[in-house]
C-alpha cells in the first residue's frame, strides 16, 4: 500500500502508538500482539538515508481484531485501506525465520510489541526481492553506507550468513543480486553508487510505466527485470 504523504519515522511512531491503543481497546490487556516491520519501514526506522517510505509491510502476529484496529487508525488519519498489511508474506522474500532474526523496536500501550529487521538481514531480504524499479538496490547501498559510517561495516561473508539463516542458502538469492552486492562491497564507493542506483531505479520505473501502458497485463514479478533489461539494451543500442 502507498499514499501521497508517505511514512516518516516521526509519523510512523504516531500511527503505531495509536494502533496499539486501538488494539488494546478491542482486546483488553490480556492479549498481546507482535508486529515485525520490514522493507521500507525497517529502513526508515533504522537508517537516515531515506526520509520516508510509501510501504508499510509487516509480519503480524495478533488476534484477528488487529485488522479492525488497523482500519480505525486508517480512518482517523486518512490513511489508505490496509495501510499496514501482511501482503509481504506472499512474496519470495518472506521466510518464517525472519522472526528469529528480527530486533526489538518499541512496545506501545503495554500490549503491542514492534520489531524490525536491520543490518545484513535487511540486506538479504532486499537482495532476495531485487526489484530494479523500486528502492531495493539503493536501499542495499544506503544500508552498507550507513553501517560503514557507524564503524560497523557489513561484509559479503555476513550477507552470505544472513541469507543462509533466512533462506537456507546464499545461492537462492537472484544471481543479479549476488553480483550486485559483491561488486558494491568490493568497490566500496557507497556515496557515489547510491546516487547512481537511485537514478537507474527512477529511470526503470518510468520505463516500466510506459511499457505497461503500451502492453497492459504483460509484466509480472517473474519477467519484469528481464523486460527492463531488454528495453534498456534497446535504448542504449546494445
């Protein structure tokens, strides 16, 4: 889900706190819940290179009334239907092992605990998605950049271990993603690379929108990167 205003670290906490309060109203104090924020939300919470995200993907471990609580908060703050959702759990990036390797973020209303994914585990998930028309790859560079600046750089070996812990094997990540992370870490020019990748992602998004307008219903998650690569080769005359 996305909306025009975007989720920032500041307003995200407001929505999460309100969500916990609404869930407590519906369930009382004896039924705790846990929500693991992943993707863009995890990036915004843990890092500063992105000011906002338009996606609020999560793993939601809660009573079914959490859906009602999400709806109430959405109505109160004029957020889109399903502003917080678990659709991510239907994608290739999902694995139940994420729960084990997530990190505590905050607890609101003494009832709902929020966790996130960070570091090499966030990288492994972004690389598994590997979407060249969203923020997956620029987020990878941004995380590497900030971790290095914090004095806690991430190595290829750490990414491999995280991928193995989450998905069973580093080799299960898309080949393009593996080549991307290995080259990025080897070169280490994260600031320059970040800007380059962001520009390519923006161009890819425009290319994809134009293609979808011309050929509706053709693209899907399995062929979109191949379509983008073919169009870019054609544009570049190679």
